[in-house]
């Protein structure tokens, strides 16, 4: 049975579903941190070399030897490989992380490429965004330097994980092929994942399902979300449960909010997804904007509204029928209706007209995507 590692990783890094999802790698968002947090993080990234005798520790020696064998094909140079693994183990332990988790992050984010740079300018092994050097370190820190990158990456990962610990009244687990695949580490008042009938029912859902179940700990409300890994044929179900101590209406509100947050997070993990509001023109330039996200496919642009209970796109716009008419800065009410810094892109779509709002970087990608359409599409106007 193949597993869904990204499915449960999304849960663990989604701030227990009820908080805004922490960004990873190129999607890290600069945010204001409390002075006390900045002080702690600044101390954590202070320059301390790996102790010369670190590899003499039995746990470090065994791990470095085993991982060295596994990574021989990815990092052929033996000295470089040993130095990297030694540093990974030290920085992970220093930050209170499992070295295996840090290695998995490096594998996923950069493929062990020291000088990897994302389209968002995230850098190095752990794809650290440059603003972190200004926020908690020194603008002179080089994120392509191995130890610097790993230290920043481990400290930031520790910060995000600390924010993502579920509350005592929450539990989450994933189901793959009818079997529980993983769950949050904290033991909840009641183990819903051990209820075979419930697991079987939730593992078979093909659309978002809300429900509740009476347990020895009282009423438990849950939402089951069918999900899959982008680009893979794996599918499963994510179950988020909140115990009734929050009260009926509030519990349902939090479940709904949690689903929207998680849905957005899962979509944004897909390749080619960007924030994009949509407004149909129909001859009325003052129509309401609908916030959402768009995802590139080879021959179409799929658009997902933010507030919906389905993971399917509401609109699919054929690439061959889309033509950019003009672009402009939002004016009047539009300036407060769309996301900050967005531009308005008016498009012809067949005989109809529609407007999209996106940030300038997303617009560059959108225009390039249209320009790179098959031969014969040269009617694009900028």
C-alpha cells in the first residue's frame, strides 16, 4: 500500500486546521513577530559551529552512516555527503527536531541541491526565504552557506511546528485504502480512528462530509475531506474532529473555518496555483468580485472559489479561448474588494468578457502561459 505523506504533512503544518496555514519554502510569508519571539529566534540562529566530537555520539554516528549509504547516489562526493549529514543531525537535535524529518524536508524542498532557488527566491537546501535574515538574523548571512541554511531552516521549522500543535479538543487522522494511515500524536479523549465502522464509512466518501458521533467523551463533530496527492493516483480521506466542549454552533463554525483553511492549503500545495479573484462582466463593470484561486492545466485554467465545500473547480477556462484585452490598477471600490497589490486583468473569453484580479508576479506567469500556447495563438494583447 502506498501512503499519502503529503496529506498528513499538510495537517501537521496547517496549524491544527483552525489557524492560518504556515507557509513552506517558496510560500513563506513575512509576518510581524512579537519582540520576545524575535529575540528567541535570533539567539537560536547565532553562529555556533558543529562540535568537533559530534560524530562520536552513538546516535549521530549510526544515523550518519545509514543515511550516507542511502544518499550516495544523490550526493556522490563522500566528504560533502558526510559534512552535510553531520550538520543536519547537529542542527536538528539543537532545534529539538527529528533529523529524519529535516532530511525529508530537504529532499522535498530542494532535492539536496545546495544552490537551489525557487521562483519565489527561496534558497538553499531548506528553501529559506531571504526576509528571514533581516527579520531574525543579519542581512549579511549567506543562505547558500550550508550550515547557515540548515540553521535557519531548522529554527523556522521548529517555529512552525510549535504553532501547529493541535488543541486538546482536536484530533485529525488520515485514511488510505480503508485503513488509518496516520494521526496526530496527542492522544484525544476518544480514539475515533479505532472505530472500524466509522473508519470504513469515512474512507469511502467521495465528497466533503460533515457529521457527529456520540462517544464516551460526549458528542464529537467531524468533517471528512477526500484528498489526493497532486500528480499521483493515491487517494484518501482526511478526518478532522472537534469534541463538543466548544458547544454546538461554535464547533460547527470552527469545523467550517478549518475546512476552508485546509482546502486552501491543499490547493496551494499544487503546482501552478495562485490567488485569483474573478468577476464576470456581462456588460456591468461593477459586478461583485469572487475571491478564489486558479490552477494551470495544459489546456485550461481551473478556477476555485474560496468559499465552497467542493474540491472541484467551479469554472474551467479553455486556454485557446482566453485573450487578454487590457490590465489596470483597481479603482474605487475595486481597490478594497481585491487583494492588496493586485492588478485587474480584463479578458475576452469567446463572446463573453470576464475580469481577473491577481498580483503582478502571477500576471507575468499568466501572460507567459497564454503566450506559450500552441502555434496560431498570436492574438494576445498586453
